[in-house]
C-alpha cells in the first residue's frame, strides 16, 4: 500500500499542481486536497474535499481518509488575496494551529511537511552573509506574512516535540519564481517601471516553481525530518535582475518607495508590504548545505536559471535566452557552505 497524502491549500495554483504531481507518484496511493473553495483547473486523480482547516472538522477528514502524510501549503502571503490582514492572519495562524491539533490527535499521521519560507529570517543591515537553519532573524518580524510564518514555525516545533513519532519536515523555500507564479515579488517585477531603493543593490536568491513541487514531493515520500533552506545555487543582485528583465527602473529614496508601495496596495495593483521593502533594500542569502547533505535534494534550476525562466514571460527580456536548466551545472559558490 502506498501513502495517503492530504494537501492543504489546493485551490491555489501551486497547491493544485503539487497535489496532481503527487498523485502521479508510484509510492503514493491516494491524494486528498482540501480547501474552502474548489480548485480551478484539472486535478487529475486527486480527491477534493471542501473543508476549512480553521474548523475542527479537518480532524474528521484525516481520520476518515486514513491519512498518514500531511502537506501543509495553505499559507497566504498577501492580505489582498485573503480579504484583508485580519482574515489572512486567521487563515495562516489559526488554520495551522487547528491542523496541527488534528494531526496531534490522529492515530494514522506519520509525516508532516510544512511549506515555510526564508522570509522568516527577515531582512536587515545586520544580517549574516548567509543564514543557516539554526539562525533566527536579527530583527523579529512585527507584522505581516513574516510574523505569521515565525509564529507557525514555533507551533510546528512544539508539535514535533509532542509527537516525536511523527516525522516533521519544514521546507524554508526561497522566493519562488516561474512563469506561473503570482506573488508580491513576481508582481513587483511585472510593474512597467521597477522602483528600486536608492543606494542599495540587494542580493536575491530564487527557487523555481518546479523545484518547489519536487522538494515537497521528495519530503513527503522520504519522510526525512528537520528544517531545510531550499534555494537554487547562486545569488543575483536586484540590478542584475532588472537588466535581465529588460524593464526600465527608477531609484527612489526608501520613504518614497514605501509610499509608492502603500499607494499600490490601496489601488490593489500589488501587495507591496513593508517586509518586501526591507527585502528589496537589504536582500537575503541562505545556506543550502543541509538541503543536499541531509535532505538529499538538488534543485534543477540555479537562481539565475529560475529567474531566466520567469523572464520568458517578457519576450524582449535579455535574460529569457538563458531559461533552460543545465543538468550538470556547477555551483556558483552561493548557497553552499
């Protein structure tokens, strides 16, 4: 008998695509996708169950379906898509707490995979060159998505202590890019004129959307416990990214970029948050040694290749010519110890 996998957040594109890919894995017998609304598009052999993870009914779904592996993907990064910051926090934090409570009571759950993010490290002028998994943010997040993820990771670690019999894997993914990704960062790069913070050229690290799906499936199938930074090899600066897009940019003082971001949020053009402003000022780099040595995972796309594939959306972008991943690419020195 193969594994029975429950996937949260299946109504969003990345959750739907992961669930469908997992259903095609020969080591997985069944995949159950849950969300409050049905997914758009074909879900293949995935069984959809309409359920709100903020409600204790999720425990009944886990018990009824004999779920042994839970992949939690329903963390929302943008308040606009959730209906406001209050609803976003409730979906993220309260939903995660209820899901963990259901897993704790379950007699069948053996593995838990949580899609987290390197946003948990924050961005500040005091950051190390590369964050390892044992490091914390130099400045604790006070609001937004970063604060939600910081709290959720704390609850996940508490669950792991209470249920040592369950293999818990946290995947801290770098900013995900690709032709199908809609996020605050990709929407920023889609602006007709890209604003930059005057005097700063932050380092950026990306993970291709296909590699995100691969690492989540790898974690679900192997059950290797731990917390892992996951990113493509190498780093890019923001100025390099903008050049490869072939888009005009304008450098503005930090306060002006912040005001522009607030205006775009109000106009629903882009969820340009204060934490994104920090990232576009100071950047972030993470060490991925543990991803290779312990998790046993190797991304197919480097940071530059992942961004080049995103650039294919813009036919005139110079960087779009280098989109294909190289199967035997050499490390560019970043992302490894």
